């Protein structure tokens, strides 16, 4: 699930687009590169998001998995280019 786009379906951030940066059984961790960064992702219940059948570029996924510095601008750009906003 890491590397997919997700849209929030519930909460005060309803309708916002994020990138899934990590996941476990019940929660996903989301980043938008602006308010929610890779260093401090948003923890959200998996039932409260909708996964979009679109993924980020493979090189960006590798950078997210390696937790590289200065990745937030690339996440913002990927969300902007996805045409989901």
C-alpha cells in the first residue's frame, strides 16, 4: 500500500490528497509534503481513507522508503501532478 495516493473520507481533512508512506494492520501514515511531512506523517484509520488506483513514481517510492531528506517537495509535486486535487 506504500506509495499509493489516498483521499481522506472522514475528519477535518476530508477531501485532502495524501501519499501513503507506511501502513500497519489498522492505520496508515500519510504525508502531503506541506503540513504533514515524511518526518511527522498523519496517522489515520484505514477505514477513513479511500485508496486511489494510482501510484507514485518508482524513484520517489524508493526515496520514501529510505526516508531521504528533502523529500517533501517531491511529495507535494507528485500530488500536484496526479490531478486528484
